[in-house]
């Protein structure tokens, strides 16, 4: 960092991630960042584990979904006067080392969003073929519907300035929030850059990831959202 | 004549429903209103319903009215679905406010509490 960002917060949405969330939070804390973990109504000890690892924990009383949890974390971080926010997955597939690169990207003048991309440098490990096909279809849909020339979509690793975060208001509670963010970035006309990031797929993170059937649910959610104010 | 009056009463209720739905879900209000008006027209000018049904290949005008009714029912179901989503929206905001307030309260209590060593000495 060049010093323009003074109070960055990392937002982690977590649901039943007790086996890994402690390691994830410790890694981010060791890298020197404040972390808010939004425990999305977990049935296990996710919130307690995150708290012990050094995170601020905001607990949803009921399970609402990853999109809702991220919005909660964003609002909490903004209340703590965060001047930059990074969204980070709880399942251990992101590297804390990527946070500095994302923050450096939004320190450039006029840039409000830095979106992690798995495909800029082929920065993926163990990405299964079925997941690659699903992501390609999602990418095509996102490019067609937002007009944004992104190379990756549904990547949970992104950074935004406080101004960018205030322009985002997620109302897609579940998985469609990743497309919704890109739609809102396009509508806000704020500038973004993509930053190559490594995603380390493990058996654990693949077990938690989206399936092909989820794509239909996401499409229905996005369509239904357009019907009401 | 009795059937015509009953259908008119039902369709008038649908029009009122469409008007109220229009405020929150404009597209549903518009479609349900349009379908109800078309239904009213066909109820009172059945020969046009028959002509349109023949043109559309449905067969009888009464079938067309039934189909119109089915469309209205589906639109009402879609509206209910959207209303459930709006309710979830409100629940989400409420749960978020509760979660953030609790987290701030907990941090506030931590900041106010004396260090553990001091508590032990007391």
C-alpha cells in the first residue's frame, strides 16, 4: 500500500465454516487487516471460532444467504469508518496475499473497484472442467447483461473504496449477489480494474461451491428482482 | 345472465387487486388489469370471444374465457411470490439491524469492562 488507505476492512461471510474459518481469519489478521466475519446463522461454532481467531463477529439471527451476509459486513465496516473494503471467502480458497494487490489497485486515482480474476493469468489450481464450463456460461451472461468486459464472474475476492461500497446495495440474498454487484458497478458508472488472483480449490471448497443447478436459481432470482421496486 | 353477473363481480375484484398490485409490482398490475378488462369484454360480448377463439384456434369462446381466468390466476400467484420476496427483504433488513446492533453492543461492553487482572484483584 502507498498509504492512501488507512482503515481497510476485510469482510468474510460465513455459514457453517467452523473447520476452516479460524485459519482464514488468522491468515488475514497476520497480514495486518481488520476482519469482520458475518456468521450467517450457522448451526456450528463458526462465530466463536472466528472471534477467537481475532475477527469482529456479526451474527445473523437466522440464515439469510451469502449476499445478505456480505451486505451486513459492508454496512458494519462502513460504520467503522472503513475507507476500503475487501470481500473474502470463508472456505479457505483465497490467499490473504491477494488483499494487498487488490488494495493497491483501488489506490490508483479514479478506481473504485478491484475485481479478482481467476482467468487473467490462468491463476487457478484444481479447477474442475464442470466448474470451468459453468463459469464460462456465467461470464457470457454477465458480459451480455452488464456490458462490463470482465474476465471472471462469481469471484468472491474483490476490493472497493468506501465510495464504491456505498454505491452497492445488495438485495440478492443468495448466490445471485455476485451478478448483482457487477450490475450495480455498471449502473454506478464507477471505474473498476481486474486483478489476477489465485484460487486454491480444495475438496472442502469444492464441496461448498455452486453446482450447475444453482445457475437456474440465480437466473430466476435475477429475473424476479427486475419485476419489483 | 347469472353467470355473466358473477363473472363480472369476480373480474371487478381482480381489477381492484390489479390496481393495488400496480403500486408495488407495476408489471403484475398492468397484466392482471389487462386480462381482467379483456375478460369483462368477452363476458359481455361473447360473440367476439368466439370469433377471437376461432381465430386463435382455441375452439369455443367459453374456453377462451377459462384460459383468460387461468392467466389471471397465474399472475396472482406470481404477485404472491413477489410479495414473499418483499417480505424477505424486510426480514433481511431487520435481521441485519439486529446483528449489527448486537455486535456494537458487545464491542462496547468489552471496551467498558476493566481488564481481567483488575477484576481478579477486586
